[in-house]
């Protein structure tokens, strides 16, 4: 057997030491082992996510995916809100937005309610917008497939677990 389930006890089969399907479970040590083996493969695949041909002329990298995903899923927002969601300094978000605006990927406009704020959105250019949405679609489709069999509570648990892991690695723990 190959793939992630091959790294789980009992080859990922249901029952004691299985992957969680059918009531089986993993010990904490087995779960840690499985994730330590799986996460480098996940990270490598994400890093290899190809930039669509229509965006090849832009200087985009996988690190831009989060910024673009927020704008695709949540719509236009102020730079400060984008910085908060990305968990970066306002200056960092402003630099990223400025760079992507110069490249024609994003549009900036003054907030009509508060001229001191800038609202950021994806470009109005349909070719670029479609290419960005397609770039995000592969990851989105993969997550949809992975989350489909889970209950809302299981999905929330998974997201909380990944968030705790990410925070733990950021803290150096």
C-alpha cells in the first residue's frame, strides 16, 4: 500500500490503530508519527502548486495564495483588515498590496466612508480574475473532498488542530 494511509498503523484500516474511519482511532504517538510523515509531503505539494499560465507574467508565489484567497472568499477589504487576517504587520500587507497592484493583480481605491483607508480588491480584469480563481480552485476542491465526509464538529476540530499546530510551530514549541 502506498500513500498516507500506508504510514498509519494497520495500513490505515479501520479498527484499533486505524485512520479514524469506522470508529477506530490512533494513539497520540501514532498520530504524531503519521502527521510528521504527512506534513512534509503536503508542504512540498503546496510549494509546487503551479502558477496558471495566464498569471505567468506576474511575480506570484504560493505565499500570495492566502492574500488572494481572502479577497476571493471575503471580497474587497481595507488593507488593515487584510493585514490582520494574514497575521502580518500593516506595513507588510501594504507592501504586498502595492506590489500586486503595480502588477495589475489587485486594485486599490479609497474607502468612500473613510478616505484615510484603502480598500483592496482583485483586479476587474476578467482574464486575471479567472486565472486567480482557478489557481485557488485545486486546493479548494481538495479541501471540499477531504471535508465532505466529516461532520461540522469534526471539521471544526480539524481546523482548530491545524491552527494549534501552526501556532505551536510559530512559537518554536
